[in-house]
């Protein structure tokens, strides 16, 4: 696979997006992975997907023509699910490929996408689920509470888990030559370390690792080639690394705790040579 870019957690920051658009135009990567938390929060009065993202990617598509990259996109826990219909509409027009809970093929590789993260302290629950069981860490709000921009069945709130979703997404498929675009990171890695040192709730030290146990176990058991993650902005700053390795799987994060745009540049043929730079 030729060179790919991965970015995440842009949160509607137009300055970062301009840097991304310029980079795509100048370097013409073959694929771009957008890993969620892409929209403004709190919700902007304008329709960011239709009025900003779609129009800018369309402009790049017209400018680059045959050199326009494959754009793989998912949303994240800070993105309103009410915007999903606009993301899907743009996908139908060929602006990008929305791959949440889907598999697509690209140059001999399987590409999977998955948006959901475990329960957090944040109120928005559109893209949060129980992880492996109906357990919520101290200080976190369960998926049965909080706020949603789209209604879902009560049964799904109570009993749906990330673990079950990943089993359904992959089934018994061989994913040794697959790339997974997740929003959440795997548990107890360089990618899920939150700034919670010394925080006590109900006389209990809050876990400083806030990633998904289900995603961690999935990677350990299935051993995909590459997994891409975001969500925890400060993790790389705390651990000193934006990447990790679980068995044979290379795990990369594009989340960044700063004003710059973090870009992971990788070639699936040589994932060990991946680089991350700040713009």
C-alpha cells in the first residue's frame, strides 16, 4: 500500500483542517483516515459537515482529480450522531467513505471502522457503549444516562457492548492483513493514559488507563496488522509515545494535546517505519 495519512480529534478546528487540506493537496497521499471527534463541540450553529467539511473535500477532489485519495471516516464520542446522516449523504456522493461498522477493500487490505468508546465522564452518549459488561468506572456516566442527539432502543442502551460489536463485525474472518480505524484506544497501552493521577472518587483511586478492554482483547486475539486510535489527547505527552505494539499488531494514535495538527504517516507494507509529525 502506498503512503497513508491518519488524523483524529480535530474537533472542528478550522486552522487544523486547513493544514490537513494543504497537506493532502501538496503530498497527494493514496488514503486518508479520519478517526473521529471531527466536529465542533459544543454544537455549532452552522452545519459543519455540509457547510464546511463536504465543500472543502469536494474542492480538493475537483482539484486533484484522479489523484484524490480514498478518504475513510468515522465519528467519535464528542461528535453528535445527529450529524451521521449528513456524513452518509456525503459518502453517497463520493466525497468520502463512512466505514463505521463496515468493511471495505483497498489494495489487497481489509479496512474496518468502529466509532464507539467505553463510558466516560462526559454527558454525550451517542457513541459510547458498555465495554465488556454492564460496568461503569468510578466517575463515569453510564450509556443508560447522559444525553443523546438520536434516540435508540432502551435494550441497546442496557445490553449492547463493544465486545459483542467487534465479534459481530469480524466474525471468524482472518484480519492479519487488515487496518482497523477505531476512535477509542486499547486498554493499558501508551495510547490510553489519561491525566488522572491522584484523583480519588469514593475513596478509590481512579484508573489512569481509560481505554477499551474489549478492543485490547480483540487485538490480542485477532492480531490485525494495524490499528488506528484517537480519543485520549494527553496520552502521548504522558507516556512519551504515540504508538504501541500488541503481539504483531502496530497501534498508532493521532490524538494530540496541543494546538497543532498531529498527522501519522504510514505505509501498510512497512508499518514499523510509521512517523508522526505536528503541523
